[in-house]
C-alpha cells in the first residue's frame, strides 16, 4: 500500500483533489490531501516557501507515513520537490503534475517569463497573488462548471512563497520521479525536466488536457498516480 500526499498548486487547497481521492482510496491506498499554509481553510497567513516545505514534511511525520508518493501540482512542485529530499527513505515516488521544479537559489517568480511583473502584482495586492479570473481558464479542457468550481474555491496565494528561493540539498536526478505534462497548457516540459527524462532519471508521462487535470480528467490522473505507486513498489 502506498500513501499519497497530494498538494495542489497556487490558490488551491486540499479540496481540489476531491474527485481523485476516492479512486485512490478504492484501490486500497492511504490518501492525504494537504492544504498549504495561507490557502483555503488556512488562508490569511503570509507563508513563505520554506513554511510550505515544512507543512509537507510535518504531515508525513505527524501521520508516520511510509511508502509515500508525494504529488505536487503547478507551484507546489517546488516545495514538494524539496520535501521529497527531506523525508528520506519514506519516499517511494515523487509525482509532479504540470509543475515547477525546485532549483537551488531560484524562486517561483524567477521561473516566470516576467518575474518583475509578478512581483509588481504582489506589491499591488498587499503581498498576495490574486486568483485567476474565469477567462484565463479557456482552452484548458475544462467545462464551464469546472471553471466555476475552481474560481469559487480559489483564495489569494501568499506572495512570500513565490519570491523565496528554493533550498535543494542534492540533484533532482537522485529523486525517483514521474513528471506529468499536460499538453493543452504547453506541449513541452521544462528544459531541466526534459533533460532528466532523456537521461532516464525521470519518467515523462503526457496527458491530453490542460493545467488542472484533477478537475478536467480526474480518472485519468488517478490512473497515472496508481501506476506510479505500482511501479514504485516493483522498483523497491
């Protein structure tokens, strides 16, 4: 049995996984969706990135989890990737869903096409990143109802987590990982991920949907997560 720890990206909380969780539990696995500090029901705390790393590590340790499949979506790939290093032999697999990856000394903002624009937006909103308006979800394989659900549940994202640099102890190639690339968002994975996949360090899986597959294709995403857990068990 694996223990899935599911962490959604910017603006979202544990609620974002509600259609994925039952399918993983039905397969007999432990499933632990996690809301990061400052978001959803934990809104209001101006948390930094290292607080988010600590959130993830603390959840694994609090529950005494082993055979952990850490799943990070979008922004949360950065703290999840760092947490994967820190939980040691508790980690069975890292799964990054259309996610940013941690680069030592770089922040999420540094990975954006226009870092200064994001920093200016944070300053204009009191240090918070406001959720996207519904129009920004067009072309991502989402129904109108799914878009409405995302925007209704989204909360402002704490800016310090976006501007604080990652602290990585070792090469990403040392982590057993699967990267899920959602093709409607952008067809190519980040260059670093492509290099890791080409070298055989990471597995690259493509999903024909947009950036929010837990909403647009929850069954297919659950299938990929279950296969990742199965492969982790056979590898170990």
